[in-house]
């Protein structure tokens, strides 16, 4: 079985966190999966005059595989259209652990199923909690690369679970 759809994890609610005073070891989530995002910064760090941001319109959770697919789309478009004259950064990190209480199916499943009695769930992935208006990614380019940066962000917006806006600003330094 593959991944559940992103709509199952898009809305952010405070997760149940077990706190055990008698056995503190039980308070930790064990076996957190590694993030799917392979890199957060690409390109050459230089003084570029323009910076292009993509910002979220809504407060959502974005899974790490969605962030990675958006990153791949942006870098592919930038390398094709701009070449090497850009710097790209992913500004969000997937800290939130997603859990799933897997239910058994098939014949005889009711004999060993606990239902909701011990429903803490096993970690299946990670997600970044994003607020409305938060900057998700940024591209620093020369004046000639702004149109290509916007085009690459349009390709990335289809990979994200929320509507986004693209903003162009003058780069003021770090």
C-alpha cells in the first residue's frame, strides 16, 4: 500500500502527545522517518539584485515529499532557463511527525485488532507546519532571471497542497 492522500494530513491540529510520569521513555515518538528533502540550498551565493518568494495563502501542513517534488520542479526549470546565475533556498523544514493507526483487514483481523484502544499510531512521515503568509521558498536572481524564477514557482505551486502567491522584491542582503 502506498501513501495516504495529502488531504488526510493537510489541516494542522495539535497532535496528541503522550506524557508519562511513571515511564518517561514512553513519552517519545520512536522511529521518526528521515525527511525526503535532499537539499535546502542550491546555486551560487552571490549578491543578486532581486529575490522572488513564494508564500502560502493558508495555514496548512506540507508533507516532506511534497516539498521535495516542488524543489525538484523549481531547480529543473531554473537550470533550464537561467543556467548557473541563481541561488535557491527552501525556507521551511518538516519537523512535525505524522502518525497512522494502521487497521488490519481481511479474514481473522478482528482477533488481534485493538481498534481505538491503543491508537497512538506508527510514524509514517514528516510535515512542515506553515502559517498563512509564510515564505516557503526563495530564489535570488539577476534582473533578467525574474521571469524564469516566476515560471519555475508556477510549476512548483502545482505540487503544494495550498494556493500560493509569488512576490518579487529587491534583495537587501543577509
